[in-house]
């Protein structure tokens, strides 16, 4: 038998790829256009000014094709610091920011600086699948807190799980997969819990630019010595359509960044240079464009919420940013229903089983709908198909 890392062998396969494999193996109705509601990533190029900045740098800036600083280019870190200080009414230094190859890498790097094999991290059920995969691969145990009927975690439940091996509490807001925006008061309670127990609060803010509330959407950066117990993760991919360029960021203590630097140097050496140039252009020149994008997403959110009122038996559990988390009315597992939705209604979506612990005693009936990439007509079409769907 060939050598195989048991941790990576035991974790689940990438859910998006699994869903795409369904397209090859499940025949969908030929008369219906596929509604791809599986992936929460922009499907269009960045705005024109960003494309032009990248193209110009590719042709005229020789350094754009070379290695750069491990923690990212200084101009991007300074610009991000400037913007975050404005929107969060905070005092964040550029030395508190590391640029990474996407937000996923920001999480992996941050977690690697915090926890060792055998330690544990507290996260919610449902979780974001790539977070759980990295915990499994790293041999870091997951302690799970459920959500209440408003799809929010309770700090009291997290408190009960903290022990000597607990290194962090992990939250995502706006949430993936539920779309829920965690209230600033709730986030502050989790921060205080982390501080009291000398552990970290990691907050993935990948979808923060599509939040329905005005800034500041939380007060964590305003807390005294925030960097001792708080790490924030950000993604340029969703905001500026830079998914293929893989640019993210981690906000933390400068001393921790020195440890994170070790991880990054052994994985990618430095973040993508052209992507960083595009991200810098986005911060400086695409603010009005991003505000318009936010409005479009929020308008789609309202259409989804309104349309669910006319959909009998299906339940909308939560909705926000890119996602709606829904409950189907059938007495079958969502994994089965999602495949039936593809074969009968040409709807590709992700089942609850991809975001939750294995439990064969419970019929899991939730489905994640990523609505950000479909237009108003397609949202209407989605509900028409759901209305007549039978497994």
C-alpha cells in the first residue's frame, strides 16, 4: 500500500467539485437552462479599471512578474489599513495586515499559527466546508455549537465547550452557508468570551462588502488591544471579482504575522503580484462600483425573501449576502433532493450534508442556495421550478 496521510484521507472531498461531478453523471432536462446555485463566486471579470491596471502592469511593470514580499506589497497593506480604519473607525497599522493567496489561505495560515495537532477549535453547525476540511487535515479537533431558531450561535454554548486545549472560536459573518449577519452585540460577546479565556476569536468577513447594515458593522477593531484576541479574514475575490487571482488578507497582531510568514513562505512564497495590483486599484478606484454591486446583491436578497412568501411548504430559514438557507418539505435527505432538483428541475445547489457533521439518525432537509450570480428573471424562474417540483 502506498503511503497516505490518514488525516487528508478521512476528510471529505471538495463539495463544489462533487456538485460539478453531478453535472456529468446526472442527466438534466434538455429544455431547461441550468440554474447554477452551487458556488458563491463571481462569474464575471473585474470592473474595467481593474482589468486595465492588471493589463498595464503585465506589459510595463517587470516587477509584477517576480517574487514580492511574503506578507504582500506594502502599498496594498497601507491602502487596506487606511480603508479599514475609516470603515471600522479603528486604528489598524499596515503591520497588522498580511496579504494572502485568497481568504482560504488566510484562514489556514492563521489557524496554523494558533493551534497544534490535538488542540481544538469551536465552530458552528453548519460550518463553511473548507474551514472544516483544514481542521481535519491539520488534526485539530472541531467542537460544534448549534444555531438557534434565528440561525445565530449562543456564546453560552461556546463557553461550555472551552477547555485547556481550546485555541479559538471561529465565526463567519455574513455567514456561509446561511447568509445570516451576526449582530455587532453578539460578536462583541464572543470577543469578550475569547479574551476572558485567553483564546482567539477568528472572524471570516469574506462577504462583509455585501452586508445590509452600514459601517461599522462591528466594533471589534475598536476594542483595546484587539489584536491580542481577534483575527479578521478578508477576501478581494468576492468584492472585486478577483477569484482567479487569489488575493485575501489577514488582520492580526504583528508578532503573529511573523509566525504566519513562515507558513506562507513554505506554501506560496508570496501572493500573486498582478492580483495585488488589481486589488490596490479596486480599493482606490472602484468604491462606487462596489457600492452598486452591493445594492444589486441586496435587491436580489429582497426578491428571494419576498418570493418565498408565495412558496408553499418550503421554508426560508435565513437569507443574506450571497446565500439563502432553505428547508425542503420532503421526507428525504437534502443530498437526495439536490440530485433530484438537478435531474428534474435543472437546479444545481448544495445539500446540508456538505456543511454539517455526519448523523444518519436525522433527516437533513436544508439546502444552500447561492443566488448572487443569477439575475431577477432567473430568480423568478427558480421559484417557478421549486413550486412544481416533486422528487
